[in-house]
C-alpha cells in the first residue's frame, strides 16, 4: 500500500513538472526552437528575415538587458529608443511583487517599442519573463510567463502583429541582482524585450 502511494505521488509530480515546462512560447504554437514560421531567428545576433536585407539582433545589448539592473536608474523610461539599437535599459519592464500589471513608466517604454515594431514588420522579439526568488519554481515560471504575456498583450493592443512576438519565461533562474532584500527583488521582477 505504501509503495502504491509513493508511486502515485511520483507520477503526479512528474506530470506537474512536465506541464509546467510545456509551451514556453505563444500558446498553440508548436515551434519552441526560437525560429519563426518564416525562418527568422528571434533574439539572435545578426539574423535576417528571408526575403529581406535588414539585419536584426544585437547580442551584446540583449545580454546586458537580460541582467536588467536599471530599476533605480533615473534615466529609466526617459528618452526611450525602440528597436535593436535601443539601449539595454530601454528593453526592461519592471513589475510589482506578485503582479503582472504594467505601470505608467513601463507603458512609456512599451509605446516606443510598439511603434518600432509596427513600422518594421520583419522585426521579431522574444519577451522574457523573470521573477524574484520567492515562491516555488513552478509558480515563478507561471508568473514570469504572465509578465511576458502582459507585455505581449500591450504590444498587440497597440497594433503589433502577434507573429512578431514570442514569449519565454525563466522564472527565478536568471536574476538581475543576487541578494536577498527588497531592492534586489525589485530588480529581478521584470520582462525583457530581446531583439
């Protein structure tokens, strides 16, 4: 009887783990390798869209933006530039504790990126969702995904083609700041726009 309970518990945990890891990109899309339907790579360095001549991507800037340590930067949200040439701080969107709600500072950043994406229909982005370390790994993956989808939904509401956007959640796995106080937690609660 005891071994049956243990086996059932292991089976349940396996199913929960697999379901938590499924669909890291847009719902209903089976492609999770970072490639678009048109063959364009999302978030890579120096990619081109088939049939186009523009080169997109900036790996150094993407890597810096993934660190996202701009929460207290006084220039955050001011004079924002959209697109692959944008600065790292202009690619980070911050969130309140346990929230996927966008604030006015974040909306200002997103408006500029939305405009760029509308004007450059071949440009693709990956929206990476991140959390602080509080909460279970499964919960944080889901929260990171909700944050990335908040950014995606804002882009779409401003006229960006959904085909230009992919969503990925890292949860707590890639912190911007590695300490255990509120200032660090605030810098880790973010979504990153990766061109």
